[in-house]
């Protein structure tokens, strides 16, 4: 992680569209996540979130408050995190970890009824599993089959 790395989480607005459309991901990551332009949602129960560094989009993810969350958690106050990506040119700078560490505080401000974030990570996606461990997510012990094999359900509560 770079010593000067600082991030901000913000809701998607059209002003970020061009930068997010230009995101690139290595092929090995595309099997586990989606590019922002493919994951972007305007649905009321899906919240597209941008990770900014000095005002520039470096990452993206979606928070779901839809019924889909109940596939991962029985907690009625949980949200589901999906489609986390960091632009290929910005990877290795700690932005994903900083974004995930900032997430609970940001959610408390923007979604005060939420007290848990859940996600599914493919067991073959070791870098993502390590990221979530390092960002204080816990393995729930639950498993599910995804399009590319077994997924581990992880959770972060506060």
C-alpha cells in the first residue's frame, strides 16, 4: 500500500461514467467479477458505489438491499456487496483494502439501518479472499455454488 493512499467512497453519478467505462481488468479477474459498466445499476435497491482517490475513480462495487441479500444472510439489516473491482492500472496501491475498511463507517452514514455486509467470494479467488480477511470480513462457514465453482460467504458486522 502506498503511504499516501487515501480514498473516498461515494455514490455513482454520471460524472464518473467515462472513467468507469474505461476500467480494465486482467482476464483472470473477469471470471470472478464484472467491469463497472456491466455491473452499474440504477435500481432503487442496488447502490453503485465508486472508490475515489484524489477525485479520480479507482474502484467500484454494488451494494444490494434487495431480496437477493436473504440468499446470504438472515439478518434483515444486512446488505450484499458485489462486483468489487479496481481498475487494472490502479491495482497494488491498497485502494481495495482501504475501501473495504472504510465501508462500515460510510454505510453507517448513508444506510444507518444496516449493520452487516455480506458477500460471496469464489474459493479459487485467493487474492480477493485475502483482501476480505484483511478488511475484517469473517468466513461464515456457509458455502454456495456460483458460476465458477464454490463460493465462500463472508460477513462483516458492526
